């Protein structure tokens, strides 16, 4: 008899929702560029991370599968704000 153990790794997920109305004024490709820039910046602190940026009816930020949800959400929120404000530096 062979026993198989399945290990599911629970990585942290950051989900950013951008209001569709706001997205209309954004340059083409900016949603993907934002996701990549957030992934780059957040990966410095979180090694096992998934970042999702999507269009929605309202802006939103969700941090899922976090060890310390409040502290992680605050950190991610700060990084998101800094990234958004510096878009002219990293968006080509």
C-alpha cells in the first residue's frame, strides 16, 4: 500500500480592483503594467505572492491568505499608493 501526501501551498493573494470609470482614462496596457510593478515591489517582502489587478464597478484592495491581515493590508496599501503616484517613472 502506498500513501501519497498532498501539500497545498497557501500563497498570499493581493487583489486590486480598479473602477471601470477610472480605467477609461488610463493608457492601454496600464492594468498589466501595474500588476507587474506591484509584483516586483511586493515580492521584496513576500516571496510567495500572487497579484491580481482587475476592472470592477468600484476601487478595492483585498489581501487574502495573509499571516497578519491588518499589517499586510496596510503595507500593501502603502505600496499601491506609492506605485500609483509614481506611474510616470515605471510605466512606458
